[in-house]
C-alpha cells in the first residue's frame, strides 16, 4: 500500500509554487511531474515564465482546478499559500522540507487539508539514480518513505 507521501503523486494535476526572486523556482519538481505525464502549472508571482511556459500569480488564476499543490516558497510565505490553496478548494498539499511553520500547519489542519512535510518532492518524481535516489533508499529502509 502506498504511503501518504506516495499517494500524493497519484494525483493527475498539480500546481508547483515557487518564488524565483527569493529562493529559486523548484524546477526539478516541476519537470519531474511533467515527465510523469501529469498536468502541471507553475505558480510564481515574481516571473512571467518558467521553462518557456507562462507562470500564474496565484492558484485562483489557473485555467483549471488542480488536485495537489507543491509549496516550495520562503518559509515566511507558506501560511499565505496554505490559505490560497484552501480558498482554491485544494486539499492535497506538499510543503517542501523545512518550509512549514506551526501557523501554516495549524491553518491546514483547520481547513481539513492533507499536508505532507519533512521531505523533498523530487525523491518521488525523479526515477533513476541521483542523490535524491540515495535519500529515497534511506527513507525506504527506515520505513518513512
């Protein structure tokens, strides 16, 4: 049976949220999801395009509702993006490792969201050997993949 983290990537459509000018956009997650055949939208209010594709300023400006959202923004922005996801009706959320805050997690809990934290999404979306594969192997051995 897939773990809660693995189940997240069974969704078919995603928004990947980053802030290029503050932390850099999570291109590995974005391109990894695309390579898996998922519908993926880039959300980045600080730039006009990512990987040659239009970015969106927020979740409400997407052309369609998505199943899940990956938040890889500065920690100070996480809570507001949780609120934005809740307003957009998105209940499946991935917060990149060390970007969660107690306030963001509490808000997500209040909104009934299924939030994943504590690890990097790239471990799940990039098959094959890489340093992410080493992390994947360690987490599997420890039983927390």
